[in-house]
């Protein structure tokens, strides 16, 4: 009887463990985002590669085709914001770390105002979509370094 119960518990734990493990290979990581040159917003709100997003803002303002990825890492969750400007409008798509699309919109443009970078004139539930919020000091510092390159 004891052997039978032990065998059932062992079988159950193997099944439970196998079913509860996620495939770690399909998750987008901070390391991958860094290697890909994404603009990254981490848990503390620190922004890496802000110059990539500011270049996107400038290129959209000049009506030049451009794309950028903004990856948010927060509360052990990752959202990947892909922005593509075709010379006329910004196509915005958000995917999870596994690549599942969670949101999308088409917007008229992008705005940088008081340290807040957002998409404007968007279809869907919200006319504006916030991307990144940083201090104006940080934006000015990054813009100055962009001019020196």
C-alpha cells in the first residue's frame, strides 16, 4: 500500500513539475534587448539607449522612415513596444516577452514634451500613448551627446 501511494505521489509530482515549467527559451531578456540596441526602461524607470528613441522622434519630425523598439521591464513582466514610421504614420505594436501581440494602434506622430515622449493622434481607445518619461535634464544631456558624435 505504501509503495502504491509513493508511486502515485511521484507520478503526480513529475506531471505537475513538467506542466508548470515554462519554456525559458522563448522569453525576451534584458541581455537580448541590450544587444539589439532597444531603448530600455528598467524596474526603477532608468532609460538605456534613450538616444535611439530621440533619433526616432527627430526622424518622424523630418518625415523620414524609421523604426525603434522600446522594451519595458517591470514587475517581472516585459512588454516590447515596436514603433515603425512609414513617412506618413506611426504603426505601434506591443508584444509580450513571448512574442504574443497584446496591443496595436496607428498614430499620426510622436511628441516630446516636458520629459514625456508619447504617440499622438492614435486610433483605438486612447488618442495618446505614453512611451517614456524622463527628466528634461536627461533628454538635454543625451541630445548634447548626440550632437557631439
